C-alpha cells in the first residue's frame, strides 16, 4: 500500500489558540506531505512494498533507516491529527481508560506530569507516548520518528515534540506547548478507541 496524506479531521483554525492555523498548515501540508512523498519513493522495490504501514514500520526498523524514518513519521502523524480535537484535553476521560490510568499509573494527575516530563526531557526531536506494553499502560519517549511499535508496545497517545510542531506558536517554550496540548487538545475518545483495540 502506498502512503497517502489524509485531510485534517478539523479546520486549520479549529485548534487555536493552542495550535495555530499557520502551524497546522506547515506541519500537515509540508512536513507530513514530505514524509508521505519520501516514504513512497523509498518503499518502491523493497521487501515491504504492499505491506501494511505497521509491518513497514516494524520491518524496516534497524534495516532501512531512510524508509523507517519516513514510514514511522507517517504512522505517528496519521494518529497525531486524530489525537487532537477542538475543546479537548483535561481530566474528563472515558471510564474504562480512566480506570486503567488509575491502576497502572496512579491517576490522571500522575499521567499528566509523567507525559509532559517525557516530552520536556526528550533531547532534540522526538515524541512522548502513552502506550500499552505487556497489558499495562506506560509513559514512554522516543527520538526522531521512532515510536512504541519498535519497543514491543502499542501507542495509544503521542505528542510530537519536534520543533516544527510548536515553534511558530511557542518558540522555544516546549513545556508550555505540552501543557496546553494535554490540557486543551487531547481527543480522549480516540485514545480510548486505540486502548480498547490494544487491550
């Protein structure tokens, strides 16, 4: 299957003031499109042609760095747009997800702190994650385009901490971006959907 750039599930200005239309235009229309185009070029003629995106990400990791970088980022961004919604975020979580966060991480406040800290302490470009590993929820972080799939886990929430994700709106204030993202943008219903599939 070839990679395709999806439309955003909301208008470009729908996430303002926490993420501006300008950020989404650059991030979605230029950065994500580049991963799609580069990924499709690098996929041609490889053993992963015709495989699912997850198979490409897992299979190319450590074997074909160029393909992995672009496939990984395409996978991450397909979910990233859906991990956000207007009037999202905050501590009103679907019940099943809230119970799992309580038992595995110690509750929403601990999750918020650990997730933001993972993003703040990810040196350079990368992502912070909430993932299911061995049946339990875990906060993780990864560099560049890596994600929990290559660490034997299933991501159910991820925030992009590459500078292009926040620099227009927050300049170098990554902690402020992460706090705004968690408090105002997370689409918890989509997180629960992925959680139920991964459980």
